[in-house]
């Protein structure tokens, strides 16, 4: 099982900030995970569809979105926060 | 040589001077400090509240905007009667009412590297309380090799804080936090913001500032601390990891 945390507008748009999931075996990278999440949830499909540049953190470390996430216990998908 | 602390100041700051890491020496450092704050809005409000309250000696405050009614739910240093005034002037009025030992130098201007460089010549610290990536890049460029930078950002229910030491690769930090080009419309005006979120993030920024200036604790350099209000949780992320 993998905990996925959503930060920024993704969380705002879907009304929750985390899910616990068991990704399909085909999910390797952060990009794969986002694509898989979009297939599983209409709200996530909508929210992710509005954003192009997302930030990924794997077990507490910021990594490129293309990073391998198969061994992760927690992944954070962050819509960059620029307001203030 | 830091300025001496007067008996009146000693009474005023007694509850923070009793803390290990501050004391008389730390309070003198705060009194002697020269800090630049960019942005007198959502994040700038709590930052100013706590830095002025803590007795920072001199704050240069930079912001181009005027106070509007829709600012007031979160930009809590500005009074209803200040609507239409320059934010830097309204903030100066607030600071004067809170602590006469803090000198505020208001500059009503947009932050750019050119605007910031002269302000940073004798600065000990820069705080980025802006609301857009372009201004953040200006803060990074101007502070590189000059002074530490504290970056804060908030929108909707979320925000984060990080610290960029003067000798760190600030551009790489920003590239980690903002991969790709900024999305259009990523502002509080377009996406909304819960008032206390800027309070939480701004209070962490002020905490980091006091630590850096007084010289105690471990800063958020190399890390970003996120806070999400929807499940009331903090999340610490390591930035710029070594190659795997």
C-alpha cells in the first residue's frame, strides 16, 4: 500500500489531501502514478488535467516527476504554491 | 558592537530573553539587525507582527500595492481605514503602534533584482513574502552571495517555508519548488486562500528569521516545511537530494 498526499490546488479541488492506494503493476514513475490515479478517480482526473507542472516527493525527498516510485511508502504530489 | 539593551527594552523582551539562544546577546543581535521584507500582504503581515514584536532594529519593507477590502481577511496588520493607502505606509503605522524601537523604511515599488540590490547592501536577511514566482526569482538573484533568504508561499489551504543560505544555490532550490513554467492564474485572487494559512506560514518564517539573526537552532536550509490545513498536518521535504 502507498500513501499519496496531495498538496496545493489538487487537494483543494478534490476536497481531500491524501489517499491510500495499491497502484497497478504498470506504475513505475511519478508520471505513471498520476496517469493511473486519473483513471481511478474523476475528481483527480479533473484536478490533474488542469495542471502541467507538478512537484514530486518520494518518502520525504523531492525528486523529478520521472523518478521510480515503486518502492515508496509515501508519495506527495504537489501543485507548486506561489501565492502569498 | 551591538547596541546596548535599555532597561525598558529588557522588561519588554523579558519572556524571549530568558530563552536559551537569545538572552542579552541574542536580543542585541536582533536590535542591531537590518532585515528586508518583500511583500506587505498575507505573509508580510504575520512576519511583520512577529519581527517588530521581537525587536528587530531596522526593517526595509517593499511592496507596490495599496490596501483593498478583499485583503483584510488575511492581511491583518491593515485596518479597514487603510483601504486605498500604500501597504508599506499602512504597515509602518501598524509597526509604530506595536514597537517604537523598530524602524520601518517603506519602499512602494515592485521587487526586482535591481530594486533589491541596494536595499541588501547592509542587510542581514531577506524575507520573500511575495505572491508570484517572478518576484521570488528576483529575491533569489539579489540575495545570492549577500545574505540568507527565507522563502514562504501560501495558497488555498496549503503553504510552505524554506531557507536559502547566502552561499547556497538558490536557483536550484526554486527549480525544485517550481518545476517548469508557472501556471497562469496561480494567485490568491484566482484560487482563494484561508486567512490563517498565511498566519501559520508567516509565523514559521518569522521564527526562522529570529533563529538566524540571534544565532540559535537549526534552520530549514535544505528542507521545505509544508503545512496543509485540510488534515492539519506538517510535512518536511528534503530539497536538492544527492544523486541517487
